[in-house]
């Protein structure tokens, strides 16, 4: 008897394995988010210690994002080749070791190099963890739970904002990096100890029926494995490598439009995440207050991502994203006009995080579901990699605008443009996927 594991997984109820996957994935995303913004949170301290202008750290901010570009594409392919689990472990070790080594640098070039390596590890974790989580989640709560897991990336910014000042007070800026390096190494050991490989990946690779049956029993505790069962993933695939699944007919237009959405999304997210503390301090706000506002901005993203994911399980995720990206454009524009009042700034920052980061989280979840198992890690990995061109360029553009004397209000107003690009791209994705069951 043939058992379609996709059907069993999608109709299963939430159990201990689902909770374990969401919890560990959430922690991984927290540390990925923390590691990416650690440099932005420490620029005011490092620039003061080294006697440099903050604008000179533009490449140090962007180098991690260049690393993410390579890490996302390479790990995406690796996850579809050697498996999700071991790819996640390898990338956690890379990011952990490079973070711990960052305080040892003494020159700007060394700092740029270590931030680049950190980016490879972080960029590798994100697409594979997303693909891994989605492949275990029941259909009725798939978007909500996967978006919640992904919201850990925004929570990482919250952790950096709240913990950063304390760590800097205890031992200076190096403690921010030591903390950011130790936790991924602990998580790598935890993944090895308790996380199974993706069931869909194993079946796609022709694993033994006993292996598939035992793991499917953990996914759906009512499932009773029998020796004569044969397991399939129930998906039609192309001949050739996973990259072929990204193109061909309508899929080509979907993939290219997804890449455009990620380009705008990453430009917006990293312009705000990496330059926000510096832009706030430039208008007289203290560094502690700037970091706390950054933390609340990210916390709004955790709430937004989870809420948008839940709504996306009930209506089209594309419809949700069109509305939330339009809201994001308004909020980012308003952010620069809120710096005169701390209370108003906090309120607008939370709303900005709610819309900007929340939209980003649902975009990743929606995109992961557009590709079949054998190319899922590659699909989201390439989308994130293309998006990194935006995340690399936006800190450089922000630094150039700052160096040219543009004010905080003007820079935030320019930052609203990518949100409009995202709304238009998601509208096109919705049109392209409407006749197709792409879940």
C-alpha cells in the first residue's frame, strides 16, 4: 500500500515533534537576527573607540549581507543535496565561530572579513530552516506556525536592542559578539542531538520504509506503520537538478517576480535595521534610547509576522501582503517625522516593525510554499540571495546619503519606496498563482 506522506503531514494535528521544530527553529532565527544586527548595534561604540566616523562603517555593515548572499544560495542547494539537518548544523557552526572571533580584529579590513563569514553562516541557516519547518507543518496552520518560527529573526533584533546596552556596559562591544557566537554553537549541538531529518527529503531520496514509517508516526501519532507500506511524497518533479523547478512556463514569471519582491523587501529591512540607531543618535537621541526603540521596532515585527501568518492561513497570503506593505510605506515615511517626541517615536517604530518586519516574515513563508520538496530549499535560498543585493546596497546608500548631509527625515522618506515595490510585486505574484494550487 502506498502512503502519500504529504497528505498525512498536512492533515496531522500539532504534536510534540511540531512544537520541538518550531521552538528550535525560533531560537535559530533569533540568533540569526541578532548576529546580523550586532554590527549596527555596536557602530556607535566601535566608532568612538577607533576614532572613526560612523559613515566609515558602511562596508562593515554590508559585508555580512554580502556573506548572506553567498550563504543563502549555497546552503539552499546544500539543503536539497545533503539534507536540511546537517546543513543547518554546518551553518550554525560557521556563524558561531566567526562571531566569537570578531572582537579579536584590529583593522577595518579584518572586521569586514569576519562579518562576511558571519553572513555566510546566517544566510545559510535561514532558507534551510524555513524549508525544514514548512515541510513538517499541518496545512491548516502552516503559514501561521512557520511565520511565527521565522519571526525569531525579528526577535533577534529585539534581543540585540535590549541586551546590547547591558553587554556593552559589562565588558564593552566585544561582549555583544561573544554572546552572539556562543548561542549558535549550543544550538548546533542541540540540532544534532534531537532534530530528525526532513521526512519529505528522506522519502524523496528513497529512504527505507521503516525509517519513513517511524518518523511519520512522530508527525501523526495516530499513524500506525506496517512493513508493507510504501511511502511517496506525491509531487511531480522535473528531470535534472532542483534549479529546474524554479523555471519553466508560468513558474519562470513567478520566480522572477518573487526575486523582485525580495529585492525591495531586503532593501527596506536592512536600511532600517542597520542604520536606525545611527540615524536616531544623529538627531540627539541617546544610544541607549535608540537601541531600545530598535528593540521595540523588532518586537512589533514578531507580533505582525505571527498575526499575518494566521490571517494568511485563512485568506490568500498575497492579499495580506499587499495591504501590509502599503501600511509599511506609510509608517516608514512617518518614522522620520517622529523623532521630536520619544513617545511618538516609540509608537511609530512599533507600527513600522509590525508592518515592515511582519510582511517580511510572511513573504518568506509564502515563497517557501511555491516550490516542491526537491527544490524548496533552493527556491527560498535563491530568492533570499537575490534579495541580498538590496540588503547590500541599502546600507551603502544610507551611508552615502548620510555622508552627503541628508537628514534623518529624508532618508526615512526614501526608505518608503521599496515598500511600494514590494506591494506591486506581491500583487503580481497573486495574479500569477491564482489559477494554480501552489501550496
